[in-house]
């Protein structure tokens, strides 16, 4: 093998080795980077017979089955997780690796398309997105379920994450989700008509560990309730997709609008990444329509993994 070809084969072999070594996981769908564990007590452990037998809540599916699981970091605190049976994983991994090797000599080396193919686009895979976040609000009116730390919206969002919202957009595209279009108001016969946001429905769940270390997984709607009826949120979010803005008046829209903090919204915004497919705020008359469901939300600063997946048809 000539010296000039060594980087191509080395890159391919390294990629294959890393994937194989990191892909085999135990079962429990929706795996994510480990949440911090409770600090062990200094007291001696009670006898095994005296310890309560707990079965932590687990994500259903694949119980007792051998599978491969891959975690691909799309950006800081944003991951795509792929699970599938080994025969599918090995076949798709081999195809993806060969494609990556074929593309390696081209300008740019391993293109983003090749990486996406190897890590993510696998027919028959069980795929979801995971965002590492933290509880920042338990009481008060809400505009968001999840916002970005840098946007300064923690006073109106249950969760905040140190992320670039564009990475979350890319991660949702990677699992096959289809973006739609944002809400808008239209003038008809002298009246303003609300047109709700559109997009593919996205299942949103929140995973965290309670005080005794059990993994708790709940629908994200449980942490949001109607201000008047005190009922938990009854709608799925839709993948609107947000859009780029020209905030510096340069003539070139380069700022991703969801980075204004509009990540997973419970009030309608034209730059929302995920929004509710109904009128969820009325700034002219009623204001904000949802609030934090305090009793259901874990303590402040609790680490939470937000899981997003496509709704099964």
C-alpha cells in the first residue's frame, strides 16, 4: 500500500473500530450519557434482605434482545441514539464504512453525508434525539418547556440546555423528522386569523433520577398545565424547524432564530423549533396560557435528558 493511501484506510479502520467497540450496549431503549448519581451515604449498607427491591422505570422495547446502540454527538449536549438488531447494524455499518472509505480521497475527506450515513441513516433502526438539560423553573407562567442557557429565558422555561438550537434541528433531521412551517396571522375580511404551526409530531419525554437513584421517564406534557383548567398539556409538539434571521441587517440571514431561546415552546413564536399545533398564547388579550405543573417537576438543578422521537405510525 502506498504511503499516500494510508490515511484513507487508517481513517476507515479507526471509524469501524470505534463504532464496533462503542456500539454494543445492554438493553433499555433511550440510552443517554449517565446522569449524576446520588452521593453514597457514609452509613453502612443494610443487609440485602432489608433493602427494598426496586425496578427502575425503563423505556419499553427490545427487552431481552441483543442489539447495537450508537451515540453520535451532533453538538455539545445534543446526541442521536440509534438502536437496532445486530444483523441490521452490521450490514448497515459495513455499507456505511465502505461509502466513507470511497469518499475519503475526495476534498473534505469524510464528508458530513458519509458520517451521517455511518452513524444515523440505518433502515429499521430505533432512533431518537437526546438533549442534556437542567430544571431551572418549577413555578410560574411558561413560554417554553426547553430554552437555551444563553438566551436569558430561564424565568419562563422549565428546562434550559447549553446547546446551539441548530444542532437540535440537524439531529431531528437525522432521525428522519420532517420540518413544517411556523405559525402566522393572516388578514381576512379585516380580521386577523391565526394559522397554527405545522410539522411532524414529535414525542418528547423527560428522563431523570430521583432521590434514591431510580430512572424516571415521563411525558414532557406532564410538567406543563393549563393556567385556568389546571389540566396537563394535551397536545404533542410539532417540528416547525425555525428559520434564519438577519439580525445584523447585513442582508444575509445567518442567525438561527430558535437560539433566541425558542426551542420547545408552549407559546406560539414564528421562530420556534418545536411548537404546539394550536393557539397557545394570545398576547393581545389573554397572554400566556400555560404554567409550570410544580408538583410534577423535580427539584431545581436536577439534570434531565430530554428525549425526542418520531411518533410511531
